[in-house]
């Protein structure tokens, strides 16, 4: 996916292996308002799959994701409470 969506916050998780990026993102999302977005930067190849599953199970929206030269950018929007 590619797009121009923007996040209010960026979480740099480059070099961290799952589940750490997902756990830290989940902790940040808990204190965000519904409708706010977070950008996660990761290098773990499992991140896209993990965040897709998390968004679906938690009621959030995966707005955008991309991978360029091993850098994964995930944009996640918090769903309604």
C-alpha cells in the first residue's frame, strides 16, 4: 500500500523484533483518542503481518503500509472505543 496519510505520532522500532513493536504500539494506542493515527517504523519482516492481524482483532484500521529496502512503515488508526 502507499498513500499520503499522516500520523500524529511516530514510533521508531527499527532493529526490534516482534512482539516488541506491536506491544509498544498497543501501549501508545491505548492513550490515544479514537481516530488518531500512529506511524510505526520497523525492520522485522513479520511486522506487517502482525499489525494487520492486530488491527483486525482490536477494531483499528491499517491505513497504509510500505516496505522499502528493509524499512517497514505502518500507519494505524485507532478505532472507536
